C-alpha cells in the first residue's frame, strides 16, 4: 500500500514540475489585438437571398407550345437546277451534254393557309423545278412568285384545297437580346428539327458593305436550315434562318436570320407590286465611335454621323444637314449603319419616319418622307440612275437610264468603246428602260444561262450592243 501511495505522489510531483517548466521557459506571452472596422470596406454586403434552385426551375422556359405551333408550318424545300458539270471523257466520246440536274434542299415557312411560303432566295436560285414536302409527308409542286436577292428572300406558292397550318409574323424590332428563340428546319434532310438558343445580337452585317441587318442567335443551324423559321417562345415568326458563321460549313456557334419585319415587307411588296419597293432616306455617313468622334470634334460616341445629304431625296427636302448625328428613327435606336438600313428596309416609298438627331448640341425630331431610290447597280457597268428629259434629249433618246459611275474593273474597256459616264443605257435583253425599276426587273427576270445584252448610246450618238455571259 505504501508503495502505491509513493508512486502516486511521485507522478503528481513530476506533472507539476513539467507544467511549471513549460510556463516559465517555453510559452510566449500573448498580446491582445484590437480589431477596428476600416472605412475603406463596406460594413453591409448586398446578398441575394433568393433560392437559386427554386428560381431556376420556376422560370425555366417551356418550348413545347412554340415547337408544336411551328413544326407543321415549316416545310422541306427541294429544288432542281440545271448546272454545267466538267466534261468527262465519256461525255466527249458519247457526245453527251455536260449539263446535269442538281438537287438542292432547304426549308420554308408557310405564312398563309392558302399556301404562300417564304424561304431564302439562295435555296431556290436557278431552280427549274421546286417541290414542297409538308410535315405530314404530302408533296406539292411550287411556283416562284417573286424574290429579292439583296435580302435573300423568296416567295413561293403551292395549290391545295385544304387549309394549311401557318406561322404569323412577329415584330422583330421588339425582339430583345437575351430572349429565347427556336430554330425550326430540316438540316441534313432531318425533317422537323427544333433547336433552342437566345438572340445574341441584332443588326449584324456580315458583308461589310452595310447592306445586311441580321438577327444573330446561338441556336444550332446547319445546311438545310436555310429558309426555316426562327420563332420566339410564343411561336411568333421573328426571323428567317439564312446563314451560319463557320470555317467548316457546319454550325460552330452562331447563326443569322433575316428579321421578320424585313421579310414581311419583301413579301407584301412582291404580292402587291411584283417587285420590292424600297424607300430611301438619302444620307451618306458612318457610325460613330470614340476615335471617329474625336476626329469630328464631337463628344457623342454613338449614332450615325451624316457626312453628306444626297440631292432630291427626302432627307434634303426635310432639312437634314451634313454634320447632323442621327440617334433614332421612330423608336429604333441608331448606333451603326446596319441599324439604319435594317429599319429602312421595313419601309417603302412615301412612308414618313421621325428622325431624332443631334445638331449643334441640341436634340431635334424631323419628319422625313422616304422616296424611291434613283440609282442602282448594273453589272458590269457600275451605277446607273434615272435620266432627266434634258439628258435624254442630249442623246436624241426617248427612254433610257444614265451611267452615273463606272465599276473600276471595267472602266477602261468602256472608255475604249466610246462610252463615258453620262452615256445612256437604253435596253437590257431587248427590254426598253424608262427608269431604274425597269433595270432591276430586266435583271431579275433574266433566264438562267441567258446572255446579258446591253444597248448603250455612246458619245457619238451611236447605239452599240454589248453581250456578256
């Protein structure tokens, strides 16, 4: 018993000695630290307390209704065109023609229960035969009613006794960046394909020539989707799928659609007039940015800077001046030329638009009546414009259009033939020209593989005929 007590006492004494030694020789003295709130940091941190999972699921878009409305209204377009293929040895020895029938495919959108269909011009270009396959596999032959190569829109018609499902045009001007859309079409001959994405940008110009104004989306679009529908979640047609940005020929991230307001305008003009009726503002200039604003001596960095106002146009008659900065047309903001040209493509001659502009630091709103264009491109000459009676009399002509400016590529050849700027073009393929409308009609109605024949009066008053292939 004594031994046990002795061991306990020795253990307790050893523990006390160890603790004392640690406190005395090893443990560092701690100094209390005062924490102060720095005025450089916010005391209150904003926090979103909304439950992320519940929010995402309750507001997730539902595409079922839009897909059901659009699938039956989107058709498969097949065109047969005669193309010249390379001559083979067999063709040479057998005397067979090198021309072949080539079949192309795309999509189209039924826009009326009576069988009118809108598609891309490039889908049916040079077609000798066009067939339409509905979503129920019924096949119809289609007639080409009219087309506009500039906007890449064509109007077809099929004859049927039954009322067809169709899509109503939506308002593409009110479509917002970030809005959900569906692309409906027939990529790679896969009928009734639906893909989803958002509107990535508006008023995109892929040509670099300020002639296009596409809606950009990230909905997957591939070859065969051309001419198909771009619809919003309500099933309204907001665009006609037209192009993709690709290095491979297939979809890699972005696709582009003709806005529905432009397509609707083209279709209405073709139905009413047989061709497109454009209304022009009559201004020349460019988009503003920081660098351009600095060089022009203005602090406005967004808008369209007017450098020139064309003669005898609505802009000149309304009092728009060089140096004005256009900020809006009606309720559409103008930040670049494609904004301006895209909106004007939805308007026709004699339409009135309200132009909001900045002049000398003040904001003004000026109503402008759009007029018909008086100039157009005629390849391989260049620009031609309507000729006045006095200009026609100078060449002893009763009709014709005036050469305004040569294409630089062919300028010397025309000069060598005695043709100068100011000379009169009287006929295209035998059709008399009274205005640039006749020029556009003659070019559009020219048959596939038909030579282009142009009659021009030279400076000596001689009528010369030139043939082009």
